[in-house]
C-alpha cells in the first residue's frame, strides 16, 4: 500500500509536470492568492470610493449597479479561467495575447496592462490618502504627502521583499476585512430592523447606469492582479482560474450587500436624504451605525486597503514588466532576479519609480479625491481594453477547429460583445481628457513597438 509520503511525492511530481518552467519560484498556494486577490479589491476602500461614486450616481439602484458590474467582470473572469488553464507562466494577459494572438498584440496588451495596473494602484493609494485625511480632519491635519508615505513605504517594502511575505500579510489582513464586511452587513440590517427596501423603486437613466458600471467594475477586479504572478503560484493551471471566479463572486456580491445594507439603513431610519447630501455618504452612515468604533475601523480600512490594493497591482505591474523582459520584448536587464529572494528587483524598482512619478506631483497640486476619481475612471477604461484582448485571445484559440470548445468560444464571444459595448459607451460618455489619455497611451505603445522592432532589425543586419 502506498504511504502518505509516497502519495505526496507523486502529487508534487504530477504538479511539476503539468506546469511550465519558470525562472521564478512557485512559492504561493490557493489560500495565498485568494486573499491576495481579495485584498487586491481593497474591499473597504472600494466601498468608500468606487461604491460611493456609484451610490451618488444611482442612489437606491446603486446595489444593482454593483451586481451588474460584478456580472460584467465575471464574464471576463471566466475567459481568464479558461486561459489560465492553458498558460501558467508569469505575465498574465500579456502572456495570453503573446501566445494566442501575436508578438505585436502581446506587446500592446502588456503595455496596456502596465497602464491599467499602475493607475489602479494609484487610485487605491489616493483613495486611501483621501479617507485617511478626511476621517482624522476633526482632530488633526495630515498633509497629503505624509499620508502618501504612510501607505507607500510599507507597500514598497513588501513589493521588494517578494511574493511570500506579501501573501502572508494579505492572508492575515484580508481575512480580517472579510469578517468585518460581514459584520457591517448584519449591523446595517439590524439598524434597519431587518426591514428591506426595493432597489428598483427608481431606475436611473442608461447614461447614469453605465457610468456607475464603469466604477462598479473597479470593485471586483482584484483577480486581474493575480494572473501576472502565475509563475509564482503552485499548481497554477488549477488554482489561478478557480481563485479568479471565486474572488469575483464573493467580492462583488459581498460589496453589493454591504452597500444595500447601508442604503437600507438610511431609508429605514429616514436619514437617506441627509446622508446623500453629506460629503461622503458611506462614511456618514458608518459613523451612525458603528458610533465610536467607526473611527478606528475607517483608519484601518484606509491604511490597510491602501497597502493591500496598491501592493496587488504594483506586484502585477512588476511581474508583467518582468515577463515582457524575459520574452525579449524589452531590455533583458529588467528580468534580473535578486540572488537571495528570487524577486525581480529591477522590475520592482522601476514599478516604484513609476508610481512616484505619477502620484507625488499630482498630490502637491490636486485634491486626492479628484485624483482618485480621474485615475479610477481612466483605469476602468484600461481594464476593459485589457480584458477585451483576453477575450480575443480565447476567441482566437478556439477558432482552430481541432481545438474548438463551444463553451469557451461562446464565453469569449460574449466577453467581446459585453466588454466592447461598455467600453464604447464609456468612451462616448467620458470626459475628453480621459479619452485622449487612453488613446494617446495606446498610440505611444505602437510607436515604442515600432522603435524596438526597428532597433532589432538594424542590430540583426549589422551583425550579419
């Protein structure tokens, strides 16, 4: 009879044989990436920022907007689920497009992912700064740059230390947040005496709903930060896809229930109008429900989520950069690993410098909440574009008759239609500067790609 030890060895051999070779070490398992992904949603901070924006736009209908946003993300998440079962290397969306579409689409997808992940990370940091300075303002004034350092320094430290310490921190802090969110739902419904309201009592215009969805899709997108770290995940072909689906469903619907309970509390206590007219309705409601416990809770949310959310997307940025370097699309020096930790330290340093360049000058001149709204909206457009390329990757794979799977083909096509429609509608309803920035960044990517290709052509022919 096979011993337990022998079974474990056989399982390990099986896992290794089904995974592609990676220079990065596979350190993290299912629970690690689940909480990294859930933490990448920055649940409390998303409630205080993205969900607040949806609430101010859609009012009573806002929980439904969050559910619609979750379903949109879920469609894209299913595409990622299928793609992650085919490719388990680092790079995520860049790798999917690189292998399934072409070298050029791979570069452009990787370029777009850098744009999307950096802006999401910046959005979480600036949202964290706003909440932190707002909740302590009655007691003390914290300059935005000081608040920035409170969040950024530990984030930078975890990023450079590597994925193992980052994942352990995520497991500890994100599990606490999961329990606290459930407690908030119960407290809100208890304060409303468990009476419930009809969210369809007043449905806003389509323009308002779609703008709300653009913010709502920013909530359950933490899964988008784990695909680039696939090369560091044990049994990645199995775990990454499962976590993607699980985190979208749990995170999105949990946030919808939190918002519903808070709105329900406001309606049933006849204070909804006063709450909406306040600066930050969700914070005001939480003060009314939690009383003196609200301040430490909000401080914890602001700092912890700022670290969790930005760390997830900055880690993803660095691994995407590493993968592009490792494939030879950009300088090979960027893929150098730290001797002791095995972390892509050059890619990490570039990531931190990019974040500093974008955020520090902005914080000196602009209100952090305005920066958050701008970064969140622009990142939302980038998010949709990245997932469009993922859907096209799955679509292309299943165009080959011998490999075609009807379910995957249908999901890819549905993802292209839904994401494409929301993206086009968002472009038509977004501010001009957002459209120009997104399209300008895409054009810049094509210019850089042409320069890199021309450089390689000249170098090759010179050597000949």
